[in-house]
C-alpha cells in the first residue's frame, strides 16, 4: 500500500478554506482506498505554516499513477495552485 501525504499552505490566510474545499474535488477520482482533506490543527508550533493536509491510500504504484493521470487531478491542481504558497508531498510504502 502507498500512503500519499501532501501538505499545503495558503498564500493568504483568508484562502485556507478555499484551498481545502478545492482539494476535496480530488476525492472524486477513483483509485484510492482512503481519501481525506483536513485542516492542520497547528498544535505543534514548529509546523504552523502548514494549513491543509491531503492523505490518501493506494493499493500500489499503478493506482497512484492512475490517480495522478486523471483529468480531475490536473484541473484541481490548476484551480488550487494560484491560492497556495507551499506544497510538500511524500509517497511512502506502508510498513517499510
């Protein structure tokens, strides 16, 4: 299983909810077994620059690749990119 984790910060604080809402569209793409978009609780003061977290699980590399190749992925990226400042992504194999 592949865990796909992406951290976002909004360019302007008033756009945080719009970034979160925009990223929710990615949940309509098939191929993930779990998909979540959540706000960072900002409990840790060393990570307060992260506003929104996308977490998804995929059966394998092929499922993740199909997700990223879906037209809605490109459309969502295009919609959200102007509102975001930072984007950090990690794809990790569960249990390794």
